[in-house]
C-alpha cells in the first residue's frame, strides 16, 4: 500500500517570499510523483511530475520539486511567490498498478 | 492539448430527480475516472473505466451509475441522491498501459458543482 503525507494544512507567506510545501510518501515499490494545484472553484491542474530521470523537475510558472528517494520526499518550492499562487496544492503518488493516492492538501495563502 | 471538459458546471437537484453529468476528452486516453471532492478535502476515487469497461468501483452507492458510451465520453447518472452527496465531481483521463507499469498521468476537468436539496 502507498500513502502520502502533507504535514502542513496551511502555509501563509508574504508576496515575493520563498515557499516550500512538504510532501512525504511511503511505498514498497517504485513510485511516480505528482503535484496538482487547485485554484478556488476550479478543477485540479497538473503542476509537475516526477516519472524518472532527473530528480529535479520544474513547472512553467517557476515551481520546482525534487525527488529524494532516501528521504521519501517530493517537496515543492518556489523562490518568489505571487498573490496569484494562492491555491490548494495536492501531492499525489502512484505505485505499480495502484490508483493515484492524494495527500490531504496544503493551502498556500499569499498576502501582500 | 490536455483538456478534459465537463458539463454542466453547476447542478442543483432535488432528492427525487434524475440527472446526468458529462465528461469528454479528445486526447486519445483510454482510461477515464470519476472523483468526488468535498470542501477542503482531496478527491476521492469513485470509478475507473479502462477501454470503455468498468475496472474499478470504489464501493459507490448504486444511486451513482457510470456509463462510458465510447472512448471519448464518460457519463455519471444520478438518481435519488442525498444532501450529503453535494460535492464537486471531477472527471479525469489518462493513457492506459496494458503492459508493465504505466505512468498514467491523470488530467482533470474543471468539475461539476452538485448541490442536492
């Protein structure tokens, strides 16, 4: 069985400050990792994913995440956030033939 | 193009009504999913269709009835719902790998906001 832990339910941050949203997973087999973002009253949008290869993956809007197998983590980072980054962020893991498992989500609140 | 469309955007129905949610994708994906999402919670998987056949039913009550008429369309028929069924219903699609372990990156639609009175 696989599981995902997002320890922070809410992360408040000021605009232009850096941010890290934490995600840890557990699985007995190799995993694929995803970050989805959900803006208010919208569906989920794929932000970035780790399938294989380089452990550092980047999105087009400045977010990046690093797969760390030894620490079973896939933390999401952005060096400078904007007000428009305010949203719910879900980390998700897929292992083997299992379905996608989501974390509980982290609400990123960016204030001026 | 990674677009999944869902109609309607909003739906209000009484407990005795029958309604349907519709989902469509034209990415050539052969796996389609229905999720239910309550406020401030992650999506919960309801059904998975693979090659137009129901492959996973996560013990969903029979008042929810999925249908996959072709590889691009997925419907969710609703009948005799309860107020606690009010939620955001999300559709997703992905490639389906028959051999080996597929990545199955899922792409989501915007959702249908359902309110049951």
